[in-house]
């Protein structure tokens, strides 16, 4: 009797092991996709999940802004059979939004999959001004793959929808990739403006520049002149008067791209580098008299 019980226990243990192994194999064959940071939180420490990072060779190609899906999707194609199925049934190769050059990037032979695999990463953005850049790929110890994406949000964006498709060719490793995750590192443009006139100092501006110097994108100076405006339904040209005021205040001593306004009293100067700005000269100009006001605007990168 004891012998029969012992045999039954061994039998059930063996069956349990077999079932577990089958489930594990099914999990590996059905590639899982997970998007990290659904709330677009910054995750610079994603590689801390696994301290050991495996070597992984790959190339990233931006195929273009094309109509494909209506959500973020990732496909891992590691066999020719999957490739054929994807091209015929999922990709819809005859999609008019793909031109011949874009299609040619997806033309691979059966032999290709002996050594390499393909990953397609597609993302839709609510604004065409948003940028999606694949910065790197990280293969972790458990053969899970992380696509590190830089997500860029400008201070002002358009209202159109943008669709981005990336093709990643990778060299196969010892084991199949178990999961693919996307880690977003968000960079948002922020905007600071300082209103300066006679009696103002640039101390606050200098302090901000010192703190954010490496993150500053552009600087915009708008010098507004206090000029008597005639009451009229017709457009008045201030171009000649603006040139005279530029000369009077010595604004032409400043470097940068200057735009003399035609229908409003003032001049705009744009800078792409903070190093080109002469803050002492600006301070001198705004303290000439009380008929000039400077709107000092700074656009900079801010991680959120």
C-alpha cells in the first residue's frame, strides 16, 4: 500500500514538472510587450533592474512618419515565417502611406534570419511637434530587452497627429528575447520670461542662466519702444522709427539675429547660444531711459 502511494506521489510530481515546463516554453514563444512609464515619468535608472547587461549588437533605422496603427506597438520578428505573416497580414505592404524607399528597408531574405532578427517599434503622437528618438537598446541578464526612448515635448506644439516607425535589426543571441519594454526619458521645453526696464537689474536672469546654462535652447529679446501711436483704422508702419530707436539706444551693438518689426514699435533679437549674449550691454541699454522695455525670454530643456 505504501509502495503504491509513493509511486502516485512520484507520478504527480513528474506531471507537474512537465506542465510547468510547457507553460514556460509557451511564455517564451509568445513575446510579451510592456510599456514602462505610462504616465511619462522619467526613468534614467532603468538599467538598475539588472546589474549585469548582456552584449547586444543592433542598428536603428527611422522609416518615417507613416500611417500604421493607432497606438504604441512593438513587433519582434525572429523567423522568416513570422516575417512573411507580418508582411502579408499585419504590415499591409500595399499601404499607400509607405513609399517604395520605405518598403525596401523591410525587404530581407530568408537567410537573414539565420543570424539576425527584426524589431518594429511604432508610436503615435498627439502632436507633430513631439519627437520620438530611439537612443539605445539594453539586453538584460534575463534576456529581456529595453528600448530606451527620448520623448521630446516642445513648449509650443502643433495640433496634428504624428506617427513614427523605427526598424531595429539585431544580431541574435544565445536565447530568444523574452520580453520587450519601452523606457521613456522625457524632455520638456519650458519657458521663462523676465520684464526689464530702467532701474531693473539682470541678477535674476544671470542666476537662472548659471543654473540652466547646459539646458538653454534659445533666447529671445524683444525690445519694445514707447512711441506715440496714432488712432487710426489703417495700419501704421513703425519700421523707420524702429531703425531710429535701434540707433539711438545702440541696440545694433548686440549680436544675434535681428528682426525689425514693421507694424509695431520694437525689435526682436534671437540667440541660439547663451555665450553670444552681452548681458552688460543689455543692462546698459535698458537703463538708458524709461521709454524702452525688454522682454527677456528663455526656452530651456526641463526633465519631468
